[in-house]
C-alpha cells in the first residue's frame, strides 16, 4: 500500500481583494452547457486549470466529486484537483487529493495518474526514496497492465532516479 499522507496543514487565508485583470480572465473562460452537468463542471474546471487559474478551478472540480461521485469525471476531477494543488506549490494538499482519488475511485480512469503524481507530491514534501518507491510499486502492481507506454517509461525513469529496488 502507498504511504498515506499526513493531514494537510491548516491554513488561514485572508480574503484577497478582487484583481480586475484576474476576474476578466476568469470571465473569459467559457462555461459549457450540455446535457451532462458533471462533464460541464469538469470541463470548466479543466479550462480554468489550463489557464493557470488554479484557485478558481478548485470549486468546479470539487463540485464534480461531491455532486457526481459515480460519474466517470469524478476520478478526472479529483486527479486534476491534485494537479492544481501541485501546480500551486501545495504538495501536502496535492498528496491528499491524489490519495483520495486512488482510494475512493480505484477503478477510475485517473487513479493510475493519481498514484504517479502522488509520488511526485511526496518527493516535493521531502519524503524518503523508500516512500516514493512504495507508491511506484503500488502503481505498477495495481495498474501495470493498464498504464500507457509513456507512463511506464516515466515510472521506470523515476524509479531509477530514486534508486528503487
């Protein structure tokens, strides 16, 4: 089993003043409106993430997971939430998001990706190579036959860098 991340640090944030330029960037992101509200929320969150509006991407991604936990996009949203945290330099929050995706949606399409990025988050947290290697071992044990050739190569390269046995 992979290392279960420790509880994320509690942070208190002061309300930030609205940045008109950022608000305009958010307003420019198209919100899909199809017959699939879960997919629409995910796509909107993805578009925000793609525009590097990470904080704004969190709400729609969390809504997908909370409102539509049986939809295929729930795994995608939980994984992208972790990616968003990682991109913001918040590896503790990212590790929890990735682990939750693996634990709650083990058959989800993005569960393998979440284990891959969990290893990256643990590395950024300064965890030992042993801990990081355990996550790669789990990824290969559980999903080795389902992951892409590219991911297999990335895992092999990272395992070599970590000196995994």
